[in-house]
């Protein structure tokens, strides 16, 4: 059992906004004090570049940055040189897709799904257009889930890439990725997992999942924005072309060509996101100090509590009552989701309204947009009660016209 009062004190936003009921963690989590302090420490006490200087400050900054890589690698069960710091999930997934522009051929197949966030889908649309490869969608169940059976029905000898989400940011469904990866590897396809929504909520071990590449963002797990991670199997990383070219990634440079360092530096051209990486490592230490299972248990309870109450509110449609992640996609019948979200804001409740950068999901649901309430470790029962009462009040207000 976590001590929620103690946890809320770790998030300085509550000092300024004690009434805040923040239910938009699937978009970005609140930021923890220790992370802010660690980022501050880098800027206040170091502030210099990494990998370059032959002076004490540079050594210290480099050590913090490279230690952050080790912290991340242990957190997801990878090797240190399999961790690339990026700007976020989006840039990590684009990096990989870009590399496959040079590898895929006409007729090759890329398996994806309608559950994808645009950052796991649009890069592959571009790759398909450029190479002549085909985008193939896993048929979803009625509920909207990816299943092994659905995957098997589209897996062929032409499948070269499987690029899917671990957990949907709208529906909160978890993909049975272990079995999917195993089947994909039988066809020698590579598996790229968008783990932006899973890493902040559950234990993720890349070796156990069996994926080839995996991406996530710091800002959804109490870390800074502007930093993310691309995990890649060492041999694969060393066999693909870099995305960006510039400082610190080259080995030898000649007038007409250059050679590159090995991963991870090959993929970190230019000055990297130093403060971001250092902050992300601190965020991981924070998660570990509470325990990812404890976090999961706490948010699961809040999720169930809220779902049970919301189900009893007449005129509310819940699209994902069996979600695995603590996220509720819903609408108030006959009221535009943006109107509800704006009204909830009057009660200090932050929820998201829209297509959540996953338009194929809202299309699958047959709507233009939904509301989304999502929970994390700092939420408490009072947040859930305020939310339910305010949804009821907003509904009454709009339907009274
Ligand atoms: N994939 C999923 C499932 C997401 O939820 C998000 C963030 N909404 C992203 C990718 C993109 O992450 P970022 O904006 O941090 O690059």
C-alpha cells in the first residue's frame, strides 16, 4: 500500500494548485520534485557538454549522462549500449522507420494496427509509400483489442516489420506482445514496440518481451519533456544507418566519406539531451523507490473505483470498460467532449478531449473525439469523486438547454 499523502508532497504542483484533480497523465505526467532538483543540479553546478571536454566539469557531466544510460538499461533489462537517448517516443520511432526506408522492398509487408498513436503509424505510412511496401492492419476484436489470432491472420512470409503499440493511449488495452514477437521472429520480421504508455505503468523487460526495438518518453513517467529512449538489439542497431549526422557520431571523416561510431553514439549526433537523460534517470529511481507494482495496484484501484461509479451515470458511454491501463475513454451523450472538458476545468479537473493523436481509434469507435481520464500514482479517491460529481454536474448543465 502506498502512502498517497506522502506521495502528493513529492509533486510540487500541489503546493501551488492544492485542488488540482489531474487526470491527464496519459498525455504527460506531473513532475516529481527530485527530478526537478536533479535537472536543476545539472544546470546550476555543471551545465557543460558531454563526451568532449578534458576538464573536470565535463567528466562529471559525462559520468552523470552515461550513468543515466546504465539506469535506463537496467530498468528495462537491456544492455547499456542498446540505449539511445532521443527527444521522445516520436523521434525514436521515426529514427527506426527512417532506417527501414533503405531496407524494405516493394511487396514487403509492415504489420501495424488501428490502435496506433500517430507516431507509431505515420512514419510507416511514409516508409510504405517510399519503398512500395504494404501497410497491413491487424483485425481488431469487436472490443478493439489486438489478439494473437488477429495477428496470425495477417502474418505472412512477406512480413518484414511489425510496428505496434504495447498499450493503447486511448483504449488502455495491452497487446499480447510476447507471443506476437515470437511468431514474427519465426518469419524473420523485426518487432518495434511503442511502449510510451506501458513503461510508466508496468514492468517492462525487453528480453522477456522479445522485441527488437522499443521506444518510450520521459515526460509520461515523472521525467522531463524532451527526452525519450530507443532500445534496440545491439546487432540490429549496428546494422542500420543513422538518422542524423553531425558531432560525436563520426569515427573517421575523409573528404568524400565518413565512418561512424558504434551504437549508441552513432545515433546521438550533436549535443544530446543531457539534462533530460539525467532527469529521466532520477525519475526511474523515484519509480523504483515506490515500486512499479505498487504504482500499478494503486492506479488500478482508482481506475476500478471510478469506472464503477461512472458506469452508473446515465447518458455516459464508456468505450473501454475492460482497459488494462488506468485510462477511461468516454463521452457524455449529445454533448461535445470539448464542452465537457472545458466545464470540468472549472472544477479543477484536467482531462483530455479529442482524437488523442490516434484518429484510427476514434474512427474505429465511430466518433470524432472522446474524453479521456487517466490516472497515475499521485491521484487519490478525492480526485475520482470530484471527477464523477463534476461529470454529472456538467451533463445536467448542458442537457438543461
Ligand atoms: N505513443 C503513444 C502510445 C503515446 O501515448 C504517445 C504520447 N501521447 C506517443 C507515442 C508519443 O510520445 P511523445 O509525444 O512523447 O513523443
